[in-house]
C-alpha cells in the first residue's frame, strides 16, 4: 500500500485530509457522537452510581450483596468486553435500539460501578455525628441524607467525579468495535482514505485534549465556588 507522497507540503496535506470531499465533516460528526454518548453515559452513571452506593450502605444484606457483586463484576472486566456483550448479546439482538444508544447504556452501566464507590466513599467521609444531629432535630433518615450528608459528600467527591467523567469521555473511543463512528473512528476513516496517518490522528488527539482541558477548567471553577 502506497503512502502519501512525502513531497506534499503541510498545506497540501491539510487540504488533502480535511478540505477535500469535506472530510472535516467526518470529524465534526464523530465529535457530536462522542459528546452524545458521553452525556447519556454520565447521566446513567451518576443515577446508577447513587442507587448502588445507597444499596451498598443499606443494612438490608441482599441489597448490599447485589450491589457489591455488580460493582465487582463491572470493575473486574474490560469495558470493551462489556460493550460487545451489551451490543451482541444483551441489547442488540433483542431490541430496536440504535447502536449509539446501546454504547451509551454500556458505558453508563460501567461508569455507575465506579461512581458508586466514589459516592459511597464520600458519604462515609462525612462525620457520623452529622447524621445523629439531623435525627435529633427531628429529620427522617432520608431527609438527613438529602439535606445534611449529601451536600457535604458532594464537595468531597467532586474532584474524583470529575476524573471519572474525563476517563469516561476517553473510554468512548472504543465504540468503533460495534461500528459506531465516533471521533476516533472518524479519524481512522480519514486515514484510510488519504493514507496519511499523521494529520487525522493528531487532529483527533488535539480535539480530545481540548475537551479534557475545558472540562478540567469548568470543574475547577465549580470546586472553587463550592468552597466559597
């Protein structure tokens, strides 16, 4: 297989990779897919993580056992294997769901296991006297958790939740295994058409880097406001 001619200038290679045939639109479409999958996965991961954390802290042993088993399995197996199980075994053959939605569900279920441990650690980091104080004021256990413990726990776990969000976005780069054209897959398609690996792959890396830096900036501002 021939490589892209070395005599091409940088501008010519840029034209070849991104301008010709509107190949830049492949990256834009892939970016939209990556953001879409990440947003749905984050919502699922936080909701599921909260539920699992409360189940693990429950005094009802079956709940704690089931949540612990789920977390152990999801953290102990590769996410790419989980993705393919969701698509080829659990959801793909039995539902009409689009593969992009299935990917988002798979990543959300995986993230939920990690988020649950972060939330559980945050709740346990709050002094036990806070719960006793809430109960002594006539609040129910649920109200004490909602109004006293969780606000303090959120401030403690925000950096870890931010790191999990960043990891989740980068992990979505494997959705090409089930045929979803995300940002990484779009870069690979451009490389296959132009036979030039450098520009499309560097462009993908730069976009991911910008996304991560932007999220890190926003999370730091949120942490600062919470501290104030």
